[in-house]
C-alpha cells in the first residue's frame, strides 16, 4: 500500500465513522434543530399534582434597579392535574424582603384541562414594599399556599424586563437604566467647510 492510498483509506474510515453521527444531527421532524427555542430563566416544577411553569418575578429594565419600597409582580402558569379543584389562596415571602399581596384566590380547575394564569393580562400578585433593591438575576424563596395541595416552596428568579419579557408592563417603582451620554463625533468637530 502506498503512502497516498494509506492516507485515503484513513480519511475514508474517519468519514464513515462520523457519517451516522452527522446524519442524526438534522434527521427528521424531531431533530433538535427543528425544535423551537424559547430562552427563559423562569422556574418550572411538578409537585403535588400541580404543574407550575414559567414562574418569575419581574425586575427592572436591563441595567435599571427596583429600589427599596418598590414592588415586583409574580408571573406563572399553573395546571391542576388532580381529580379535584384547588385554588391558590396565598403567597408567603421572607418579611426581610417585603410583603406579598394576593387580592383574590386563583382557581385551579381539576383534570389539567385549563391553565390558571397569574400576571396576565395584568399583574395581580405582587411582592410589595421591597426592603432591598433588585437588579435582576436574584432568586427569591416563595411559598405558594394552595387550599388542598398545601404549601409549595419555590425559588423564583427575578428577571429583567428585556428580550421575551420586554413587552410586559414595567414593575411599579422601577428606575430606568442610565442613558449613555453622547460623545462628540468626528464630523461634529469639523466645520462645514473643513473637509
């Protein structure tokens, strides 16, 4: 076997070994490349017959701050997969953080046929009178209180109002991100006759 034919044989063997892996990368409708990509930092759990998904607290715009005294709304979806109806009756947070306000129980129909939506179309459950500022990226320990399922503890992220969250109404009391100061450009330094 000559040197060139040996190199060709090695290259062909390497290609044949990699072909099944390469073919699997884009094969079929279930390929990972054909799946929708929706990045999110929200929390999702399945516990006590409840599917709690997309749970997050809305923080400030990217680069901004939710100052002490402001409020942060809770967003989440809940599906009750048990055979009996339930309802979210309360939310608990550490008093060193603030106080949670739940204006009315949130019904969860039985059988998993309908999702209970919190926060849309308008925020209803809010952590008020924050004791410390939030910038986004923090996690807050929350206890969801259900009439039948009892207490469900969650660590819920504070997300900034950016990307897929940018269309949500701003959190009450949020301060805006600092705006950049314009710098003089090279064209502004020259007069109209200077070229």
